[in-house]
């Protein structure tokens, strides 16, 4: 688990591995942190690691977005 605080943006980022995100003990430890941050006016953002290949998934997303942009450009022409 990695916790980063951004005082200027009033955010707390919590980065969890896939195993940590499924661990009930860790989840119960985080609840008091959420409450403390909320009381201090911070927004908590939790990032959980996924189970798919990052490169393949990102490539698919980029290709899909490019295809949508091309379709939008064609519909304007």
C-alpha cells in the first residue's frame, strides 16, 4: 500500500495492489483513515491494481479512441 497526500489539492491518494484491495483486514484499517481525511476536508482517492495486462489494455483503449475520432471527423466532412 502506498499513501500520497497532496495538501494543495486537498487529496489523499491510496494505491493498493490487487491482493491488498481484496484483503478485508486492510479495508477495515482504511475506514478510520477515510473518516480522518474527511474531517480534515480531504478527498480520498483509492487506486486498485487490476488483473489485466496494462500494455494490451492501454493499446486497445487508444485504438478505440482513435477510431472514434476518425468516425467523428468523417461525419463532419
